[in-house]
């Protein structure tokens, strides 16, 4: 029998009201143990040493927890539709044609949806114009699922209902009618016939409406030059596939120059065919990917570029002008000689932000009769008018603006004179901004209208004259958001949906009797009728009115009738303004910065510097030495760089990290836009510095002074500044001359090894017996180093298709990046690879003049103007794979179809395979990247997870992962064919990278199918495998890079 | 001979209990079922002379033509039809001729603007009634006669209960008689053995033979002898260890294998009734199995294709079995489950329309493949033509759905090793099959020979 005695441990327990005792009854400890504090703090954790006993405790606990968890499976729910939409079958992907037109990127694309979720962007191969998605467009699908998106409209930062916002705006607009104050619309470039019509109607309704189009990165000079010459505010189009000779003065046309989209045409001309390929000469300051692809690259400061352009014009006309451009004169002479050989096949482009330069280029191309130059059907992908923007800001400050409605712009971030804008907006009675995210501009406006992502919107785009494209929603609005046009229709009291409005516009002005449904299905429409008297005149009117209103007087005296001769003269007299010449540019990964919150793009390494999560100032080696700026590699393998303070025209930014960039023109520096955003951003995404503050007068070239600051910046660079050191066998390279005249054994050298004391080609020696691979499919991938521009669309496509995790800056710095597909960038130390090779072969002894000790060190340093080669590298799927033989648990094995397969559930994480891989393509999951708030990118929240591809495993901690040759895609193709009972045609097999590559650099297919393109490419004499002497027999092969160095 | 009495005791108990059981069960079989249809037939006959029509014939015609949209006492897509003739005559003053015309060509009447036609058309959501020009006046009379018959509600219920006790037994009779006979024989044998034994004992005692009890006691106890024999101990230990390892392995291997998993679902959905009794093709509901990796749980609109008109469970013709009743699976129970569906899909039975207030059903997933295994239904169902039952078992007999197969990798692999690829009429396989079968020297390739055992085929 139990006694009723009460036992107690302390006096406090006797007090019935003691809260501590109460707590202790429920919990072992009074306060919560600060587990998060010590486990979450990375620095402290690495500093403290967990002792053995603790470690054993962790192990014991986790083992027990794991075995407990394994005994009982979770109850999983399965929730079917109540009413299943007819065209959705769970497990089967649907594709919709749509268009991205965010003011910076314009492209016709396909969206892959699964169970109604957009998960992947594909190229729309039907589109003749803008049918290729670049890295940013590929990544845009993730921005849809951004967890920081606005979920409903706000008034002064507080959530409101749309009704309240509508009522407020409508009342204000009504009261402004006839008040003498203007209603200003400040928007991105739409290039949208329907929006133009809608804005025109809005103007008609409210009278004094001022529509100002604003591009964050302005192409105003090119637009003005084109307008002056051809009477239409547009951009000339170029088809580089038709050019034999491309001369570019600072035009980064393989990236975002004048709206971009030129790379596929360029690549077509770069593949040597019948002994011919185009020749590309680039005069530029920053090392751009365009310059990196050029056959001849001449580093010139922007000022020198202007002079060089003037000289080119003069030389073509047989006259001469003054000015000094140093050694570039020779290159220019050679170029002129080549142009004169065949004028129609040459084309000249420039990226100089100067109306004179742009006018001269238009004149030259017209004079040459360039086939690649197209002024008849120009592009509309940039419409911004900087004068109108400046006029608007001064109007705002003068109190002349009654209402300001903004869409697709973030002026508080992108304007160099953002403070003027901020003071102006305070004097505006009504300000509304349509934005998907909380940002710098939403902070200062009264109403924030939560806007749709483009994948939730209807729309249209007129990218190039006669080439129309439709935008359709691929998912219902995730949040309580509205697109600008819908709201505008509502404010105008129109009882019509924007969809119907577009349909009406197209039916009246565009379709000309063609079937709407078919066009909507295809996503694109090419107007085949005569373009004179076309709807554009009616539709484009409102834009023209604004530009006319604000620019007529100035431009009349400024440049419109300016003869080319005086333009040339002013180019020659260009002065640099004393300091270093800064060229502001946009990075392929970040563009103008609207997707700065996109972790895929943040982690995307820059093609040239291979730095992710940062922008930085690029400085030439000579200047760096002079200023005492350094890049150094630290013990943990990372790279550090000095900080500098940049000052331009009184504005300065401090703490700009430095990258010493080989190939940077002496006296010039470069800095990219798109970084340095702070407001509304996750802390991890707040990277870099805001270059827009230096973008005075919307001129990308600024004169700056540089001061070194203290401390060093930690970069997350995935490939350090190393060169090929003459090891030409990873990248094989030759010149067109040798390619045409010599046998391939000479320029595509197969390494030899010693077998039975005889030298035999390495490809003939085998350590293993070969399987019979002649039956069934055998997948091969071909990568043409000539066609690859290094644009990186494939990297993001791979990211999206294969659920590759984002690891963050810290981890990238520790070389733990997870990209399955990387694009290596190699410099060759000398001007050509041959010189590198010769130098290496002439090494004699250890030290001394030709000693390898000093020589190799020298080779490691890229020259002032190195040659660059890009090489996409993914798992090579070796038929004799070194990784497979060392796996102790047979987690990686070979498939009959050629893939090196990876069974994640079998992997125990020894990493032997990664160590034994000669190509270093295997990635190890150091952490659980999904469901982990330490990696707050997208895989840790429900919204971000919606982008995951349900056909591909999400890997867990402790396993190796790598490229699978998109086996989920090949398996699907095979299954579809089986179900339909038919053989597979060539071109059906695709990987994410091959279908993303619009340049034709990556070709994938079944090499056992003799008809296939990849089988033909495998037989080419340019074909080689990476590191053939290792004997791995890869299923991925490359094509020798050929450079057209013909000077005459 | 210590143990003998003990064994006897067991067999005695067994025998006696069997006999008792047998007696009891036989006593029940004296009843014979004969009540079944009486009530219903009587009910129909009672009203047969009310009109010119034949209600029996009318019933079959009604079920063929009308039952999809009409019930007797209940609004469905169309109005309730019990006593429709008299009702129309009383309430609207419409005669039989109107009904003939309406049934034969209702759209025509609506078009012609007949007042009541238009009214009824609008009342039922403007769902036009199919015209039945093929029905003769006599047929319509028959149907009307059937509708005029008093609803035979009470009778079937009585019949049902009478029914089930009979039918449940009828199948059991032969088996249990056999078992009983066996038990009797066995009991007799035991008795004989016991008698022989005691007789022998008595004889032995009488002859003075001393049973070898004492000698046995002098021996070393068997466990001691065992303990002293080190070899035996070793061997036993090894066997014990091996045995326990075997069982431990067996136990470990079933961790995470949920064979037989039969969770309680939010709606008691009986595959037995749907796929078994009503023989609904699996892929009618699980249609995406043909084209997708998922077999797909049917969306509720698929359920409503049939359940719009099937609003109650009428039971299988033989009535619920005893087992069903024991589990509570009465007709009312099933009807209640159908109401759950209506609630989920937002179907207003009264007014025969959707309210729009729907609530998706959260089924508990039974077949859970791990995320790292890729499985595609269409590959197996459409390409290979495998019956659903091969993996899912006799679904048509499952009152409660359960996981039939272990769904382990070994199970997959075994099947891939044994199953031939179905290549007939599939041009995809023509070339590869010809080449591969030549290489392996076989007529028919198995899935494994086709590459179905490669890791990457399921793990990516």
C-alpha cells in the first residue's frame, strides 16, 4: 500500500504558486535550451571543437532516431481534384507558348507545366525572332515562386483591398481631369500593341496624360540615332549569320547589347563550313563574352573606341582623321582591307552610348550595303527615352504632376538621380506602382499594386516589325495580384477583361483574318501582309507623341540633321575626362537587376570572371599594380580582392571589390549593373554594390577616380585565374588556315601512349574489355567549342530540370558549388595557344631563363590580352568510367545506353568516385539543402518547392550527384514511342542543356542511329574527347575550336 | 510413458468439442429458404389490374429507359414518377395523351410552347428529356402501370433479413458435415488407442513385466549430458545464432514494407462493390494509368458520372452476407457513404444541382513508393499490357483496399527477370528485339535482358 507522504526536493516545491516549479513539472529545464544559438552560428561552431563524448552522443541519438523513424512510415494523403480539368493528367506535362516581355528580356518561350505548376522554360522553336531563352529567362520561372513576393495591394505599406485602391485611384484621377496637372505613366518598354492602344485610350479619356517609357539600362543613343536616320524610334536588327566579317566597337552583342538575342545567328556563322567561317574583330574595354569569342580582340578604352570608329569611317571613305589609338591602328587597317574585299558581307556594330557613334555605325552599314544589317524591320525591344524621364522628374519637382502610375520599373533603385525622384514623388498627389516585390520604389509611393508575374499574365509583344508574340498565363494568380493593364481597364471603367481586349486588338490590327486560337497555340505570329499603312502607325502613335513632345526642339538642333561628317569629327575629339574610364555593363546572370532575388541567377557564375554572388570592378593588371590592388588566393582555396572607393562626378561608392581582369584595357575599369539591391530582399541576396548611382546622364561610360580602401573582399569564385599552361589537350584549338590546309592529325592530335614499347594512339589502348554498344540506343553528346559563346543558358536550364540545389556564397567559396554543368573559361597566356605550347615545350631544366620553375609560374598569369575559350563540362559518361570501378557499394554503374548512372539511395558518400574522376564533375551534398532554413533560397519553403521537377529526385545530404544525361527525358521519349508503337526519330532525344542551347553548340542524340546528327558529328575530323590519354572513352565529345585569324 | 495420458487428454477435449460443435451446427440446417421473392411478387400482382398496363413488363422498361434520370419517389435529373399519371391528371388536368406525346417527343413539345412542357423544362435546369419515339403506347402504359404500383418498400427489407441467414448457411453445409464426420472418426480412433494402451498395460502388469522406469531415472539428466558435450553445445549455439540472425534479418527486411497496409479511408469505398459486383473496368476510374506515371485517384466528377443517379445502395441481389452485417456494412451504411461523396463534391440532392461548395477528399495513400524510385504506370499498363491485378492483387474482392504486393526492389527485379517484353505489334521494339534476341540466342527477351535491371532505369 502506497503511503500518502509527500516528497520534495526543494523548498520552492512546497509553494504551490511557484512558477518555476510549474514549468519544471512540464519540462526538464526552465528555459528552452538555446540549441539554435550554438548550432546555427556557423562561425562559433567551426571555432569550438566538439569533443569525442559529445560526438558519440550525437551519433547515438541520431542512430536511435533514425531507426525509430524507419519503423513507422508516415501517413501520406492523396488528394484528387474535385473536378479535374480536362487537359490536366497528373504526371503528364503540358506545354504552353508564351512570351516574356519584362522590359529587359523579350523572348518567345514555351512553359512546361506539371499539374498546373510552371516548372521549366523551353525555347519556342517556332519563333523566328526572339525564340531563345537566355539564362535570365530560363531562371524567370523561379521568380514566380519567390517567397518575398507581394501577396496583395498596399496603401502606404499597409495591406488594403483592391476595391479601396481602385476607389482611391479613380477618385484622384477624376479630380485631376482638367486640373492642369498631368497624369504621368512611367513604364518599362512593353513593345505591346494592346498596351499601346490601351494607353492611347487612357490618354483620350483623361486628356493630359504623359506616358514615359523608361529602360533601366538605356539604349537611348541607338534609338535616337535610328530615329534621326529612319524616322522611327526603334533599333536596327542584325543577322550575324549573314556576315563574314563582324567588327564591333564595344558592342557586347552576345550578351544584352540592344536587347540581345543575337547569339544564335552569330554561332551559325562561326562553325567552319566548306573552309569558311565568319571573322570577328572586337574593340572593347571590358573583357566581355563577345570579346572572348572574337578572333581578334583589341583592348581600347571607350574614348579610344570612338576614335577608332571615326578612323574606320574615314578609312573606308579614303580620308583620314587624327587621334591616337596606338597599336590598334594596325588592326584597324587590316579590318578595312578585309571589309573592302567584300563590303556586303561585313557588318559594324557599336555599343558606345553616343548618338554620334551610333549614327556613324548606321551610316557605315548602309554604305557597305551590309547584308546582315536590317533597318527595314527594326526591333522594338527598347523604347526608353532618357530626356522624357529627366523631364518628368523635373515636372514632378515643379509640382506639375498630379498622378504618377508606374509599372515594371524601379526608379528609386535604377535612377542615378534617385534623390531627385524621391523629392519629386512627394509633390505628386497620387502615386501608384505596380510591382511584384517590395522594393526601393514601393517604399516611397502611396499605393503599391501587387503585380502579376508574367507567367500569370496576359499580354502581347511586337518584338520586331511584323513579328508578334502572345503572352498567356500558365497558372492562376498565386496571390491577390493584378496586372497593370487589367487595373487600367478597371480605372477607365471598361467592363472588359484584358484577354478580350488583346483579342480585340489582334483581331482588328494584327491577325488579318488568321485564326486566334492557332496563334495563341503557337505563341508567335508573323505578319505576312504589306507593312505600309499597318496598325503600328495607329498603335505606335501615342509613343511617338510623347517622344516628339519632349525631344523635338532639342533633337532638331542636337543631332537629327547632324551630318555624319560632324559626328565623326566629334568622335575624334572625344576626351576621357581625366580619370579612369568606367564602362558600366550588364552581366549575363543579373541583367538590369529585376531578378536580383533569384538564387539561381545569384549563384550563376559570370562566364568571364567565374565569380558568383557579386559584382565587382574589373581592373587591368597594369592599373592594378599601379593602384596597389590585388587578388590573392587564400589558404581555403577562395579568392580575396581589395576594396576600392569609386568616385564619379561627385557621387562615390565605397567598398567595391576588385577583380584583376586579364584583357581589360589599360586606363579603363568595368562595373556591372543589377547588384546592390537591399529593400525587400532576403539577406543572402543582398550582394554587390549598386552601379546605377554612377550612371550619370544615362551614359554607360563615366570618368572615375579610384582610391584603395582597407580590408579584403571574399569572393565566391568557382574557377580561379588560371590559364591552360599550354596543355592544349583539354581544349584543342587551331586556326582556320591550318584547319583548311593541314591534315587533322596535325591540329587534332591524338595523344600517344607506350604499349609494348611502341607508341600507339591512346584511344586504341584499353584497360577494360568493351561492351557491345551497337544494339539499342547509345547516347552521345556533341559540344562544338566554336558555336558555344559561354552564355550559360544551359547551366540554368540544367538547374531547373534537375533540381540542383543552390548552396549560397559561403559554400561556393569553399568549392562546394553544385552545378552539374559548368562552363569552364580558359585563358591562354600568350596571344595564341601555339605560343603557349611552344613556350612549354622549350622548357629546359628547372631554373634559368627557360626553366620550368619560373616558366610555369609565368604561364599561370594570363597575359594582358589573352585568348579565351569556353568549355561546357558535365559528366562525360565515360564508357570506361574511373568512378564506377572505385565505388565500394556499386552506387554508380553503367547503363547500356551509355549513361553513367548514379543511384543516390545506394550512395554512402565515400567520395572515392569524385576523387577518381579526371573531369571533376561529381558534386557532393555536404548538407541537406532542401527543407533547411540554413539555406534560405527556395527549397526550404512551400512556394519555392513548387518549381521542383517531380520526375527527378531531390538529393539528400551525404550523397554524390552529377549529370545524368537527363535520363528522365530520354526515358520519357522512349516511353512515348513505345506507347505509340513507333521508332524514334532523330531530334526527339534531348537533354535540358541541348534543348536550351539555341546556338547549336550542344547536340544530343542516339549515335547508333546512323541518320542522327550526333552520329554525323561524331565522325567529324574536329571531334575529340577530353583527356584522351586517360582512356576513359567518354560519351561526350567536343569539337576543336577553330579561330579565323586570317588577317587578309 | 508419462506423456500418454496427457496426449489423451488433449485428444479427448478436441474430440468432445468437435462433436459438440458439429451437433450444434447441424441443428441449424433444418431450415430452408423460400421466402425471397414472395413479397415483391405479391405487391406487384396486387395492383396489376389497376390499369391496362403490365407492371412487371413496365418495370423492366422503366429500368432500361427511365431509371438513369428518374426514380419513383425521388427527384433526380427529372421528376419523381410515382403515380405520375394520376398526379398529372389531378394537378394539371393533363391526360394520358399528353404523356404519350411528351414521352415520344418532349423537345418538340417544348418548342411548340406547350405551357406545362415549358414549365417542367425550366424547372429542371433546362435539361431536355431524351425523346423515345420507339416506345409504343402499350409500352408507356406498362411503364405507367409500374409507376402507379404502390412502392414495395417494406417487403424487400423483410425478405432481405430472411434471406441472409439462409444463404450464409447454405454454402457452409457440405464443408461442415465433412469436418464433423472427420472429427467423429478421429475421436473414435483416439478412443481405440486409449483402450488398446490400457489393455496392454493391464496385460503387462498381469505378466509381471516391470516397466523401465527405474533405469531411466538412473541416467544423467539430458540437459546435463547436453551441457557436458561441448561439441553439441557449440553446434547448438551456432544454430541458435544462425536462427536468430535469420529471424532478425527477416524482421529487419520487413521494416518499411507495408504489405497488407489497409488504412481507414475518409469514405468507405468498396472496390468489391465497384470492380467486383458491378464489374467496372479499373481504368474507367484510374484512367491516367494508361498515359501517365500515376494511376491517378479519380476526381470526384468521375464518381458523379454514375453517382448522380445511383444515390443509394440497394445491396447485392443475395442481400448482405453475415460477415458484412457483422462489420456493419448494411445498405444504409453504404448509402451513408454515398452521401459523404455528395457532401464532398457539393451535390444538392434535393434540387439536383451542384452548390459549388466542395471539399476535396483526403484519401490515405496506400501504395507508397519511396521518392527515389521512379515508377511509371503507363509503361506497365499500356506498353506491357499487364493486368492491374498482377501487382495490386484481387482488388475486385477487396472490401477495404490494401497493399497486396510488398513493393520491394527484390519484388520488382524478380518480375523483370521473369517477364517477357511484349513486342508484338510495337514497332519501337522491332529492331532492338531482333538484334538483342539474336545476341542472347532467345526467342523472347525478358525485361531484364532489355535493360530493365539497370539502376538508372528507376533511380534518377
